[in-house]
C-alpha cells in the first residue's frame, strides 16, 4: 500500500488517536467549565482501535499518539497501549496526559509498550498551576514526571501553553528545571478556538518572542525527523533538556504537516481546525474492512486544505481542544 499523501505532496506518518473526550481538569484555555457529557458517550472500543491501528500502519503510519480528553481516564488504557505497541509497523507509541495517574502507573504503561509521554504542566508555580487548570494537583503531577523518568521512557516532554498575564513569567523557572533534567520542554502558542476571541486576545503570546530570546542565549535549532510533530526544537550544550516551540501562527506552519487525527468516536479530522469530521466507524468493525477503510482515508486526503486559516480568524467547529485530541 502506498504512503498516505495529500494533494500538496505532504506525507502522513503520524496519527493522533483520541480515545475519550472526558477530562478531569478544567484548564482555562480548553475546558474552563469542565467536561459536560452530552448523552451516553460511546468511545472507540478495543476492537475498533485495533482495526484502526492496523489500517493506518498499512499505509505508512509509524507514530501513534494516544490522546483525549484525558486518555488515562479509560480503565482499559493499558490495553490500548498494548494494542498499538504490538503492531510491528508502529515505531513510536506516545501519549499526552495531565499526569494525575502517572505516579502510580508509569511503569505499567512502559511495560505495555508506551515509550514517549507528554505531560501538561502550564506553570511551575503551584498557585498558578491551580489557577490555570482548576485542580490542586501540582505536587501529584510532578511526582508522576519523576516516576516516568525512573520508569525509563525514551522521551518525557512537558507541554506548557503560553498565556500572557498568567504563566509568561515562568520561563526562567522552566529553564532552571531542564538545566539538570533530561526532559523536553515545549511551549505551545495559544490558539483561538470556539471558546471565544476575548480570551485569545487577552492571553495570546507569540512564540516567536521566545524563539528570539533562545537564539540570543545560545540555543541551537535541531533538524526535525520525518515522524516529529510540529515543534521547532532547540538544544544547548549547558542544558540536559531541550526546548520545543509550537507556533501555529508562524509562516508556513502547515507546510510540514505530517499528522492526521481520529476522534474518540471514530471521525477522521484532517486538521485540528477542521470544519467537520469524516465518520470511519462503520469501517472499523471487522479486519476484513481494512482495504475499504484505507480507500476512504486516501480519498479524504484530496480534501485536506493547504493551511488552517487561523490568521483569518477561521477556527472551524473546534469548540475546545479536548474534542478531537488537540
């Protein structure tokens, strides 16, 4: 089978697979009012996940990130990890988590095949962490990160959304942390979603300002690999950790797009800021449907846009990042 490719020549090695919309945090930039279910959620089953992974691996997907909501809220999360890791064509099994279950389960997940883990830590000030996330779990999350490092994960990344007026003074504290700790620190530019333009205008901080400061301080740009995500990564000879910047408003951000998304209810999203999703669930019931599923994937890629149009204020129907595994 040929590699998944769109009409702009972009090849897709990376799948972000959401397994739940549910989240137990109330982050101000994502779910400020907390998670509110609409009806009984029917998220992808283990069988559907296995068939989805099998199809994507057949057309060149080498990296799968298990996302949510908060993916570890699923009681069968370890089983999901094992399904992905047992596919020999998937070279990298990753997840993004708020870290609240990490202290107890890091070794279990590692043994199941999870190798890369991203933990959301928007501030190293416990009070600001609480203000942003709505949860007083800073110490718990930090112990979880220590547990992940001890468990032997190949890469531990920390995600922090840049928020003007909230955590924008935290950079020196973050830098001090990674000076002697081998983690990747990733600053993510706030993106405008359906939550409203007022919040975006009040708290948006350009990642380009951080990049200029890093380069001035001797940080060096690291060339990306084919399966990397959208971050521009930087390293410094005096630091054990690295810094990544995700800047969706930067020029040509979408030119290197290599990832697709499938929601927790089985919809294909060609972009985080897509207008709609394409249902795949009817083709996830039996392994014999693999060829038809692949045909649908390849057909939909002809409709992938060249860019996300965020600069024009077009955010699609994305109401919050948890809805399609942002």
